[in-house]
């Protein structure tokens, strides 16, 4: 797990994706003063936009890139890659990189299943 030394607060969510085990959630603040609750993942279904940046990284030695929802294009988090491993035209993190997804943008599988089961056809 990748944890930032710049965290403002760290807590464990004990139920995420239908699994009862601790998941670290970090409260982080960007240089503009905006705070986010972020969860780190090895893989994510988001699309990177813009270039890789080093300034303002919460993870020393890592570059970051904005990550958006591939369907709607909304910002859902960031991709992080070790500076010394970045390859030209790299579009996603390597095995040593990771994703930092905003907690409020994560759709839990249990929630998605309840919504799917509860939905009714529109007439």
C-alpha cells in the first residue's frame, strides 16, 4: 500500500467492496488548499488526462496525472508513477505505480448491486 507522508488524517474503512478488512483512507490537501479523502489501488478503470506532473505530489519520488471516469469524463482521482520509471508516452502506472481514487467517487459493489436490484423499468 502506498501511504503519503503528507497526510492530514488517516483512517481505516472496514467495509469496502463487500469485504470486511481495513482499507486505508487518507485525507490529503493539494497546493490550492482543496482536501480529498483518497484510497490507493493497484488497478483502476479510469483514464489518464494531461501530462505527468511532479509539482505538488503527495508521494515523494512519484509523478502524478489526473484520472477521469472513462464514461463521463469527471475527475475521480490520480495516477502515480515513480519518477525514475516513467517511459515516454506512458499512459498508465507501471507495476510499481498506483492509483489514488477519491473515496466519494468509488462505487462500492454492494451499493451497485442494491441499485441494480432495486431499479424498476421506466414506463
